[in-house]
C-alpha cells in the first residue's frame, strides 16, 4: 500500500503547489511510512508516499522517471508478473536501475503505451505524465482493488489515493452528496464513480482518465467477458 497525489494544470507554466501537495501527502502518511517524494514539472506537482515492498533500496523511490526522461510516474500497487514483462521487453543489460515493478511498468508504457495495461497482472492505481505530449494519465486496475480519486475543475485536475488527501486541496468542496450518502446508508458503499463528496469522483475500475490541454476523457481499457452457459440439453436422451 502506497499513496499517490498530485495537481495538474495542462498547458501552464511551472506552478509551485508544494504546500498543497505537502498537506495531501501528510493525510496519507499511514499509507506510506517508508518515505515520500515530490516531482515538479510545468503545470504538474506530483507526489508519492512509499511503502517499500518489492525493492527496498533507494532506487525504488518515487515519483520515478523513465530512463529517457519522457515519462514520470507515481504508482500504488503491485505488478505480480513484472519479471515476465521484463523478459518480454528484452531490455538491454543495464537498462533497469532497480528491481522494482514500477520501473518495469515505465518501460512497458514506453514500449506499448496504454496497451501495456492488458499485459499487467496485479492490482494498481497510478498517475503517469508524458513530458513531451503534456498529457497526464490516471489508471486503475481491472477490479478497482487500489483506490484513485479525482476532482476536475476548469483547467486543473487534483487526484489522490484517499478522499482525505483531496479535501486538503483548497478548491475542493467538502459538501456531501446527499444521494451518495443515502446510497452508502442503504448499500454500505457508494456506487462508482460517485463518492460521498459532491465534486469528487473515483476513476472507475478498468478505466483510464486522459487529461491534456484540450480536455479530459475517461477511457475504459478493460471490460469483463462472459461466456454463454453450455447447452446441457445437447446429446441428452
């Protein structure tokens, strides 16, 4: 369990929102007691709270950049088949700087783009920024095992692993969604993508939110497939 958080203002110059991010990361201290990291980019303030599991060394710290520097990621979760993915990528010796699944994910995205998600076995939520295209991607695993919340306003997206992190953002309202509250009291949970907060949404399971200067688009990258039940009457007497 780790924590990711950030603020993205596509197309804008360097904005120093470290103090806001600091509050978001402090709200998730329990999710990542082994350290934290911050990355500042034009229009992007990206943070991470770390619970070291796969690679305990400093080489596994996040946010993490791809070797070429194009992509930067804040990742929460675990990719169970990352060693197999590393073999499929046939990376030249010395390419990987760590033994973390996060670095393999970066290499997979660099090679296959969003199509790499279909190759991942595990549970995850991550924020990945393309520094050349000025595009932010927020991704969630097939069944939504790892949380990822976001608040969208004109020209800015704030995101994090918990609602507690989002309410540290000054422009995120704490107003309760009455229908979501009724849903929670009735069902014991709030149906995705809604949350108890009126203006905060979940990235739905199996979905990918793309954010750039032209707008925001939610893309479903995975859907369950159901097979028809076999006709047991065939051949029966």
